[in-house]
């Protein structure tokens, strides 16, 4: 029979906070029964809350009614227990409270529980689908609970630093906004009072935080919810959270300096790691040239080396043909990797790079003085020697080469070096490597759509030195944009923003947005620019991603309380779900069924 709490039932502190210093004190604790152990004249209950576990003890001297209540307790019962803390006769070194226990003289069952569909334990091997269906139970698991509390701590550190130390103001921006034409797909929200019109959920607070700079607030901060209707990956969700900031009267260096202060604080307070400042900076061009990625992982080597000139005109058509078609040839060397990769492993890596559109993977191995290769016989001795010299291949090493379009070469080798490092275990316990990547291209061309898109977003300031190229060679224009990269993952990104109507209109034209369309979609922003706009810039961290990086977690679902799965649905509440016909009618919406549904 469940009981109610009374005014006298006040929790002394959390279960995991008791130590030997509490011995002899009378206390009250509350939580869930992890398990009950009946030893006849002795009963032990492990009581769990968000802080940890405390053992409850009952024996032959315990009041019979209390003892009988303890006898009936099962896993996940919600309990209130009172008694005296005492030292345990046998210490449990596996838990922080293992020196003490609570000798109970009062016990209330606040709520009974059915047998849960899976055991509430750390590092559960239960299928994720079952755990997500019962997420409220999954969140009771100590490891997952710690993740969510860690995320909360990082949020607090961010608020303390930006608002408490740096003078930022925490300002909320709207969640119902005008649909945006650029970037990922919007989630649309129909308006009942404006039939046929739609709000969008914000992909970011970008325009509003720029308008706040025009409004004179100077330093804005927000833990902001954002929404993007895009395909999911391990580090993406359809709704996510940003640590969002914007500053007026600043240069790129000013923004970077403030953000570095936050990183130093969060790494020290959260991890006890003193990050050396200032952080390394690397241009986009250098990052791509050396690592094949604009978010390079610097915890290991395997840098790309350019073999294009060696391959030009060589007799191996895979190499020379790629160069003739405007591509290039690059390779990476794995020090001491000859013995680590069998032919089966090489075939596996070949299939891996094909997922990045590479047609194949050439290789060269030297083991105990013997050379084996997939291409060496097609090259002259001089050409082979040039490849070995450029890649610095020695005895015991293996090298991998891709010949293709430049972007394919960068994508495939950039991913390959990370995959090889993962297979070799080079990223485990390798610490943290942080850097800034700067000078991104302003625009990128889509051959499929036949137009340019903004590399970051349409409000990013072009590098003033490259402004003359905006109309004549837009692909060569650099932006004043910067990403913070942690262990090969983009943790945040930002830019200095355009703050003059003329440059903003030139940017719109480069993107194929005509004057009428620009006025229709962004007229409010262009109008605002006429009334005195300070130079401004900012940055946004992905809070989910940053938390996962600091915890060493690969899947951001494990740091989000109620995440979505791969198809953007939530298994617990079974959303999205059909709307009521009356609600659709009020919204002037008709749902058309597909052929499969008819």
C-alpha cells in the first residue's frame, strides 16, 4: 500500500552524498530501490537517486512492521527511509558510499512498481529502441543520469562565464519566425489566424541576434533551441540546443578571445584540464591540404601529401587520367602500419573510401625490406622512388593513395585517416586537441543546382581583400568565418557579419537572390541596416555536441533527455502523429494520402 509524504518527511541529502562523517546521524533519504537482498534475518536494499546508491539495512532488531515492509520491496519501488547512519561491517569499494549504510527504523513505500522491461543498470546492453521507448526508465540509469547532469553543469558554466563575467545579456528570441530560404529545410507551423500562411521553427536565432546588435544591447547570450528538418546522424538531431552569442564593435580576434576564455573555464571546471591559450589557428586551405578536412583531428598524424605532379603523365592511367581530368593524386602514410593491415583489411578500407565516392584505393607496403603494391608495377623506377620519397615511406610502413576529383580526394583521404586511427586505437585516451579553422570560402558551388550557396550563411562578411572578386570569381572569395574544432569535430562556428546594405545586397546577388526576392524575404533586415548598424559578430556552440565531446560519447542521444531516432521520430510518445481532423480544418489544411496509404 502506497503512503504519502508528511511535513515531517524531509530529505536530509542525496543518497550518494553520505560519508563516514555522517556516522551516528539520524537522516531521511528518498529514492528508488535498485535491488532488495533477503538474507533471512537480514534485509538489504540499495536505494538509488540521481547522486548514487546508499545501502539500507534491516535486521532482527528492526520493528516488525518496518521489516515486513522491507521484505515486500521490489526493484524500482519508490521509498522514504529514516534511520541512523552507521559504518558498514564490510566495505563496498565499488561505490562512493561503500563505507556506510542507513540502519532503518522508519520505511514508507511511496509508490510500488511493476517489473521494468529492462534492468536499471549502467552500460546497459539492451537494444536502444527498447530503452528509448521507455526513456523515463532509461534516464534512471546512473551513467545516463550523469550525462544529463553534466549537460546542466556545462550550461551553468556558460551562463556564469558569459553573463556573470563577460557582461552578456541573456535574451530570448522567438521560436515562431518567418520561413528562411537558405540552409536546411525548415519545420513549418501553420497559422490558424492567417490561413495559408506558415511560421517556421528557427534553424538558429541568427537574424534576431543581429537585430539585437542594431538595438544596442552590445552583448547577447542565449541557450537556444533550434530545429532543422534534415537527415540524422550520430551527432545530429532535428531539434538541438546552441550556446549562442553575439557581440558588437568586434573583430574576429575579439570573438575568438572571449570564446577561448569560455573553453578554458569549461575544460578546467568540468574536466580539470588546463587548456593552453591561445589555441592553434589554421586556415581552411591549410586544413584541407594537410588533412583533407575542415575539421581536422590533430591527435594523430597521417597527413596528406600531394603526388599530382609525380602522377602527371605517368603510365598508370588511374593516376595520370585523374590529373588530365582536372583532379589530383594524394596519399597518406601510416607509420609502422605494414603489419597492421592484411589484404583483407586493405579491401575493407577500399570499400570504406568508396562510400566517399572514391573509385578505389591504391596502396604501397614495405615489410622486412619487401615491397608489395597495387600500382608500383605500372610506374617507372624513378616515379616509384618519387612517391616513396614524397610520402616518406620506410620499412614497416604502408601508404594509401586516392586519385580523383579534388573534393573526392580530400573527403575520402580525410575520412580514411580518421578511420585508420580508430582501428589502430590511436584516439583512445589521447586527450584533447583544439584549434580554430579560419578563412573559409564564402560560397560553394552546387553543380546539381547550378548556383552558389553560402558556406556558412548569407550574412557572413566577405574578407575585404576579396570583395572585388565577389562578382567576377565568387568561388575565390574568403569569408571572415571561424570554427572551433575539438578532436576532429566542429564544436562551434561563427563569423563576423555583414553590417552594410550594399555588401548584403551584393551577397544576395551572388547567391542568385534578386532585389525583389531579397526585399520580400529580408526587407526588414535591409531596412534595419539603414539606421546605424555596428560591426558585429558571434558564434554558436552545439551544446549537445560539446557535452558529448567532453564526456567522450559518440552518440549525442546519450546527452539529450528525450532524443529522436534516425527517422526523426520519438519512440516514447510515438510522435509525429496524425492531427485531429477538426484541428486540420481550423488550420485550412488538407492531408493527401500517398498511394501506399490508400
